């Protein structure tokens, strides 16, 4: 079984993120980066499936040479090899999905796992576009009921389960009113939700081994994808700062404020 | 000891200070009467919240006049009951005095009031690429004045030393209400005995620190955070021996046992990065000089069987997660049980001998008890936490540990160590001070106390009795 997993480079939420005064983007200086947490969950799920069914996890990222850091992280966790689509400059969700489509067509995986969204732009579109471009089935927001993998949770059926003949996958996904279970014919596209698993830490031997694992370099030109963005970012702005809280002297005042100022009761 | 504040004193305070200067509200008394220790019941008479040095000075003059005992109070994160007010004292909280002046970029210094929170100072300086390298788990609550008054240590001592090394100048209010400016912002000042040093680590018994000029240093370069699994304390020390000679600049070398980790997992629901449990864990933070060299060294640790497992943070978020395992220990021990804490230090060279004999002491004094061991082993500093067995009464537990402590301290003395590495003496350790200080030293400390605070109003009963 071959599983293709994405590893987008995103700003680490521990960095201080500031919008540039002219609204053209965010201040890059001093920022730290990490693998998109939803993608990291995807890598973990891919590794667990491969541990059970055999095969390999191939990890893919798009960006300048710095995205190799995130590819190495996924390789250190246990992915077998990496594909790096070398591209700098603006890219919209259809551009990303177009590149991933070509990579998927080249790699011919049984399953593509992506984070349901990246924590930088929170778009939640690429997985869906990709499934459409490939003409494959899709199951978004793969999830489990409880977070943090309690003992009970570990004993439960995993959210992603391969069919007996390895030709289909059953996916438990979180929806507004509970859980839905889908069955998709393979190959398929699955996107991960937060509560799917807790990704492992890369072990030191894994980190060192990752340095010699192969990273294949591709470009949009080599993949024959026109990545000219159709969506243009006009302006970025910070949300208005929150007003400071106030102390109220008693319950009556609190109720009054809730009723007449906040109008929530 | 005055249980009730004199009427005349209260009138003078009401006349001379703002309306919100003093509180006697029971909830506040409970809160401000104690630190992170839970041995004494808080019972202060009142809490004062000055906003200026002038208010501190006028208040102390009154306290001296009316013989009102004062417990100076910062972030109250101490672990030796140095900030505990259990005998009707007046608590003097510096928390409203938290102003920070702009960072002085030529001299790399910053002047702050005593109530500035440690982490706020870090943020204030980080904008300029600088830091005040006093760093520990309680940095979000602890205050500069308290850090200085206790000469706090923490997790970066191996690289930067104690708080003492990072204080240029102090403003101190004496027991009589005089304001002293000591050393200003001077790096060099050879004009006789350095009085500033007298107040650093004095735990509020000689004067009240109201402002300080802090010495800053450039923020360190990229730090890698590692967590290693090793079988036992001997292996922790073996690895340390290697780390000392490694092509790395160490800024932290911390260890904790599986018992600590279990309590952290119970209280904070954090998880171990490793699949298999291990006897001990080492958290190492270091700045690598040469990536290839560091890699070679790391590889050799596994080849030589010095570690059984290990991980390295792959992002700042992961570094914070790994640090959380170490930094949550103190809090988790107290939240899940009652620890009796010993904070001892040894010359690093004697650690191995001490640790092997320590096991014998544990076996004899605490057979079958849970002992949670962790610490800044790179500084020779061990935090020994004896956990109260389930079902044992608190009083019996405390009596038992009180009886057992001298055996431990005798061992510390034998190996040339200190009975309080960084927590201070406060109320908790004062009975044992003689294990680390000679009779001549103790007499000198008493003479100093009597000279500076003849009415014994400043944190009376802490460190030693006059």
C-alpha cells in the first residue's frame, strides 16, 4: 500500500504573528515554522496504516527549499521518501490541488491523506479540489470521538480502516450532529480532523536516518501545471483588538449587563 | 508577636495612604499569606499594596515605630515558606510596583520595579534581542524583587549562573524607612564592600527591594531541545559527563524520574514522547556549534548505549511540549499529593558518590515510600521530594520527615554540599541551617540582622532567629 501525505510549512503558533502595516501580508522576520498540525496527524495516520498493512508513506510539500525542514520532520517520523515541488511565489488552492494531482498521478498512491486545512490560511479546500481533479472519492474530517487517545480510545476501532481486500477504506468523520461513517473505493482522498490521533515524536535515530532519505525535486514546469493564481489576496488586516474586561460589583449588575448590553439573556 | 495591628498604626495608615492601600479581607489574607508551600496556615493581619518607593518607605517607618512585623511578598512562588505570614504579620505586596523603564541599549540594562513579573521582563527585553537570563518554571508569576531577594536559580543556571550575576543596582528600603540606592547601573565600582550583595538572597530579612537595574545579555542563538530516556540516576550522570565534553553549549541539563513523569501525566495529562517507559529522563537544551559534529555525537550516544531512547524537538511548539514535562513537575507533585521537599546541592564532582549513598538513606528512612527525584543536575542541584503515603496523617508525615531530614543533611555535609541550593531557607529549612553554615558564620549573620533591623520587623523568624 502506498500512501501520499502532504506536509505544508506553516507559521508556528508560538511565533508572534503580525500583519504588515501596508496589509500586503504578514511580517516574516523572526517567524518560526512547523509542519501543519493537521498534516502531521495525516503523517501519523499514514504510518499507522502502513505499519498494519505494509507499504510506504510518501510525503509531499510545495515551496522554496526551506520546506525541506518539514519534509525531514515527516521523514524522521517514519515516512519512506519525500517529494518536493520547488516553487516560490503566490499559489492559490487550485494551484496547490493541481500540483498535488500531478504528483498523485505520478506516484499512483492507494490513498492521499491531507490535513483538513492548514493553520495559516484555514481554507479547507485543497483536499476537496484534489479529489475532484483526480476523480476519486473523498472523505473529509476523519476523526475519532475522544481527543488525547485515552486508553478506551486506543482500544476502539481506528477511524481509518482498510477493507479486507485493500480496495476500499472506511472513514469515521466528524459532522455537525455526530459521527458519519463513509466507505470509499480506493484510491481515495482523506482529510484529517484534529481528533484523529496524537502524532508521535520523531526519535533521534529517526531524525538522523531522515537526513539520508531521498527527496525528489519537482517543479510546476516539470509537472506541466500552470499555477498562475486565480484567487488574489487584496489585503490582510488584524482583527480589531479585544476590549479589556471589566469587573462588576454584584450578580444583579452582571445580569443587567448581560440582558441590556450584551443582549444574550 | 502582634496578632492584631495597633489602632494607632491603622489610623496612621488610613490617614497617610490611599483608600485601597490596605486590605483585611479574609480571602485576600489567605491568598497573600502563603507561597507555594502548604505546611503553615496563612494568618496575616493585613496586606498592603504600595504603588511607590515613597509609600514603602513611609510604611516601614510606621511599622518600625509600632513594631509591626512585615512579610515582603512578590509572586509567592517560593518553596521554603520565606513569604509565608502565619503569625499575624503585615504582608507587603510589591505587585502594584511593576513598572519597567525602556531598555538601555548601550549598556544592555533595564531598570524595573520589584513587582515586575519575570516573564514580562523577558518579553520587554526580547523586542531588542536581549534577555534577563533568570528563568524558571514559575516565571509567569514570580517577580523580580522576589527573585533577587531569594537569589533564585532555575533552569538556565548551567549557562548563566544565579540571579546574583544579573543584578547591577538595587534600590532598597531599610527597616527604618530609609531609601538606599546601591551601585546604580555600574558594572565596575570598587569602593569598599558591595552592600548590594548583602540584600541579594537575604529573603527580605534585611531590607525591602523596591527597584533594580538588571543586567541583560543577547538572546541565545537557536536552541535545540532534547529529551533522553536513560535507565537510572547513574546513567543520568554518565550522560552528563559526555554532554560536558560534547560540541554543544549547554543551557540546561535537567533530569527527572519516572515517578515525576507519572505525576505530571496524572495532573497535566501530558504524554511521554517515548513508547517504552524508562527509569529516568534527561531534558537537555543546547546550542550546537557545528551540526555535523553534533549529529556524530548524538549517534554515538546510541552506539555506546548511553541512552535508550531520545527525541529532539522539531519545532518551537514541540520544544515547549518537552519543556512542559519538566516544568510541570513541582506543580504536579503538589496537586496530586503532599511532597516534603529537599533542595540540596553538591559539588558536581561528588554527585555520583552522594547519589549512591542517598539510596541507602532512602531505604532506611523511607522504606517503600514514593520519592520523586528531579533537578538541575548540571548545577549539582537535586530536588528530593518525599511524597506523603496515602492514608498517613499530615502531622505524622511531617514528624517523620523532620526526623529523617538530619540523616539526609548529614550526608549532604559529608559530601561538601548545601542543604538549600536555590529555594532558600525561609521557615522550612531554618532548623537545618547549621548543616551548611558554621557557628562563626551564623553569629555573623545574626550580628548583621541586629544591626540593620534592631526591632526585628523585617520577615522575622525567617532564615534564623536573632
